[in-house]
C-alpha cells in the first residue's frame, strides 16, 4: 500500500495555493517561477464562463479562487502555485467588466470574478475596432498582463458618459483620458 503524501497537484494544488488570498489580497504569483508541469483542461470562454473538462465550474467562489492564481506569461495563460505551472486556454480575455460606477471623477469597474478596478493611468481603457465589421472591442487593464473585456451594456454606459473631442468620444477617469472611438454619422 502506498504511503499518503501531502503533495497535491492539479485543481487541488491550485485551490490550496489560492486560499491565502481569500480576504487579504492576491497571492504573489509574479514571484512564483515554477517549472511548467503541463496543461490543465480549463478554458475561459469568450462569454466569461470557466470550464473544467468541458463542464462549467458552477461555484463562483472556486472561479474567484482560480482567478487569483491566473497569470499571463509570454507562452500564454497559466495557473500557478509556488511549485506548479499549468497552461490553460482563454478564448478572448480572462475577465469581463460587468458593472460601472462613477464617483469623484473616477470610473470604477467590477469584474465577473469580483475585482474592483478604477480606470486611470495604471488601469487604462483601450478600444480596438474590428477592421472588417467596425465593431468596438473595449477592454480594461485589471492587473499585470490581465485584461477584462468591457461588457456591451457597460460600454454603452461609457459612451453615454463620453464627451465629444475632435470627432472622438473620450471618457476621463482618475486624471486620464481614454478614447472610445470616432463618432458615428448621428454624432454618437
């Protein structure tokens, strides 16, 4: 009979590594440089749904936990612990900005995993436009090299808050200005 070990791997190790982050900030994933141990069958779909082995991860607390050990490296997205690095797939951006607040000249965004981010110099808003369709693809910097896709209703709120400057829609937050794009034929 094999001796039980305390070494955990895969989802169990990720959950253990992320637990200290609960209630006291994010784990220092930028300081962890373990060897790549393989892939984990986790996908973040374009709509923000996290899947494990093609099944949605139904517990929001578990998704939040995993989001705290998510990192983007030059070779792609991965979940990391002090001893493991597991590659995973992200179809678009890992997070969604799903709510917007405005107070004292600052735009605050809440992501689908519970991060609260104030747009400004350290957390810019960028809008790329699809050359073929003209559709905007707005995003917000969350942390390190992780971005949130700004949900369509939230983007519409931003457009309503924007000022017209030289034919462009511009929003300001925390002393920074962000270009949302050119105005349409109707002036908006």
